C-alpha cells in the first residue's frame, strides 16, 4: 500500500459521503419534508448525490430518454446526445411536447429542432443546464447560436458511424476515446457521455472500467492528500473505490449502499468534486488548486417524489443495504 499523506479532509470525504447519502434517503422516504440533513452545510448548499445514478437528471435520462420506448440503436444514441448536450430536463420536455414525443434520429429535422429551440430562447427560456459549461462550437461549425452548433455536432456524430464504434468498444475507456475524437468534446464531457451511454444496451462497458477525473475532483484530491507517493489522480480514485468498506467501518459510519452495487469509480470521482466544495466551508484552511473559497449554488427543495429506476442490465433494485 502506498504511503499516502492524508489531510483531515480525507476523513471528511467519508463523513460527507455518509451524510449526503443519509440526506438522500431521508428525501427518498419523506419527499415533502422541509429539511433532510442535520449537517448545516449540506442543508444550505446544493451537492450531487453520492451515486451519480440517483441524481434527478440521471434518473430522467435512464427512464425517459434511454428506456422509455423501443427505439433503434441509432435513435437511442441520438436521444442520449440530444439530452446530454443540453443536460436540462425542461429542454427535453419542451422538445418532446413540440414533437409529439417523436424524438428520433430517424425522423430528425434540423429546421424543426432549431425553430423550437430558437423560439424558446426568444421567450427568455434557458435551454442549457448550469451543471457544466459547454463549448459553443462556433469556431468549428460557424453558427452564432450555441444550440445550432450543437445540433451540427450531433449530426456529424450520427453520420460518422458512431453507433458501430461504440458497440465495437471493449470497455469504457474505448467508448471515452470514441467521444474524444469529435470536435469541442474534451476529456470531461467525453467521460460524462461515456458513462451515460454505459447506462444503455449500446455497450457492455461499465462504470468500473475507467475513470477520468475532472477539475473539481482534482481539487478535492489535492485537499484530501498532501502527499500521494507519486500516484496519479486515477490511482487515487481507484484507491478510494477499493477502500470504501474499510473506511466507513473505520469511522463507524453506517453507510447504506445500493444493494449489490458499491460506489463506482464515477461516484468516487464525483465525491472528490463535492468534497472540494464542502471543504471551502468546513476546512477553509485547506487549500486546493483553484483557490475557490465559497460554494455558489444554494439548495432549493424539490418536493417531487423520487421514483428510482436502474438500468435493467445491472440486475439491481432500489434497495439500500448496510453492505455493498
């Protein structure tokens, strides 16, 4: 085992994971409650779930985009790309309503999609999520409006045989590299898209195959480790994945996993990103890479009940257990 030098934020990583999961379970069982956590930082600010698959956007992607209807492989990938490039449930519902729920590559019409989105912008409707910044693509595709360039990106991807490239990929890293070959798609977005596609039947790749740390995760790693024995970020995330049962036990934290599915590499990566934010308040003396000192997004309660659905190929149910 490498001789890592850990800061107090290392234990905070596991304590945060426990508290955030407890907050989710409280919300899951009593959605109308006004408070879900005794942790004041978690109660006041927006943090993603410990499991990426439990977030509302991921749940919508799986239930309403990937598995809602019987679609061809091309249509499924088109739906994933269209949803994720905007990453906003309301935008999908807008398109779905205007198109009579006929969102398919086989019936795609650029002028129609462009018109729907352009009219939404004219009415001051936000069509993009603030979760992460998408490059505009203007330098590549030449359109003034961001969504027009992204429609062009989707068209170029769908016309390039990408479905076959994905189905021929042997693991998540190969799927990631397929996406990385396309213009405006950098490492962070390529990894997110690879994970999204891995929810579907388009590939046998899994979340356990590969991880690509984003900027926030790198910040979190820097806060948790003052020395890493020469190991890179990917190794550190693998280490956290391998150690999770022992660390929760060491700290006497009764973490409740999805039964039969421990926290995956993408989840451990995301937790570093969230712990980076959490530490800005809880450990203001521990500096990371970015130098950010406050958490921007405040928590806004959503009283809607959460109905969980996991990819059928996982073979797991929405049951939470004391053992992974």
